[in-house]
C-alpha cells in the first residue's frame, strides 16, 4: 500500500530497542534479571529464570549494579534460595497429605472443610457454611480435591510442579507464598459471592489458576514465547466452562488475582518495589474481604 505524502518512511516506523551495554551497536529486547541492563545474545548467560550479564555472574550478587541489593536477588527482588523449589515441594506434599486424609476419613472430613455458603450438611447433621461464621473454609477449601476422582488432584499437582517451581525461583519464597495463598482466597471469595449457598466447592484450583496468571505475566516480562502458556490457559478455560461440576468462579477469581499480583511483582519499580508488591497483595485481600462481607450480609 502506498504511503500518504509527507508520512514518515523507512526506519523511523520501527520500534527503537535498547542496545547491549557491552556492545552498543547491537539492539536487544533482553535484560539481565539482576541489574536489568540490556544484553545481547553473546552476553546472555542462562540463569534459573531468565538471563544474567557476565558482570553479574562474575560478581555473584550483582551488587556492583544494584546498590540496594546486599545479596543475590530474583527478578521480583526476592532472595535467591539454594533450593528454588522448596515451597512448591511443601505445597505439593500438603495437598497430597490432605487428599490421603480425605480418602481415609471420607466425606465427613471433606464436608467439614470444603467451601459452602450456608446449607444443611447431612453428613454433619447441622447447618454449616461461611455465613455461619466458619471463615476457615475459605482457606481449607484451597487444599481439598475430589476424593472420588484422581484426575482432579493429578492435574493440579502436575500443574503446581510444572509452573510453580520456575515461578518460585523467579519471585522468591515470600512473594510466591503470598501469590499462592491470596490467589486461592480470591477464588474462594468469588465462589462464595456468586455460587449458590448450598453448593459445596473444592477450591484447590483457584490457587493453581493464580499461578497460571502470574506465569503469563512473567513470560511477557521476560519476552518469552507466550504461545505455550496461552494455549494452556485456553484449554483450561474450555474445560472450566465445558464440563459440569466445575467451580468456574474459583478459576476466574484465582486467575484475576494471580494476574494482578503477578504484574505488581515483576513490574514494580525498584525504588518502591516492596511497597508496590505488597500493596497489590493488600488490595486483592481487601477485595476478598469486601466480597465475603457482602455475601455474608445477603445470607444472614
């Protein structure tokens, strides 16, 4: 198509990329995950997440380029741990232990800790639910799975191990725990707000979808190929709305919470990183509290 007279032509139309700090003649879209300076393919050294520049690898801490860092830091400002999957291993183990208890004790255990708004529970013989003051159900439901089918826990644990480990390495343990728990609570809160009060829900998938959302944000931040995670999300959304007996509210709530917290984690400006990151967590928690109080007011 011809350009209109006077319109800019040639290289001006192309986006201007930063140049490698060691090779100023080379444009690049990659940055060192420690000092955040642009680096070209020749300077890129693979790390547990993303790439580092030669000087940060040589320093061992990156303190020569980040005066605020007293020790190695992740892209989100967390401490680099010797075992970057420790929290993920603990979460997988906790979910498996709870599932074994469900198998051993039976439905009475599940009915005592699943997410339900307000209903008479036959196995317990009483009116139960969050609206009855059982707030703990919004947390305990995050570790419950369908004990009558192994597919639920198998899918969640494979997903947790596959995306949780790299995400933990990228964020650091404290930020990763905050992401997991608050995303799960966001899923529980949306379920409590929208679902029928007598509909029990097993909300472990809410936290998993939160990890999916944060992973997509992180991959975008590192300029990775987004197609695998987008395809996985599309498949999961099809399953969410295509199959019956799936608490889609938990999936959507967890996903939205994960995206919001994940964005704050990896895009927060360095000088206000902690304030922005945990401020975002506090805002999502505030939304959880508001949804919970609104629904409780409707049911009581």
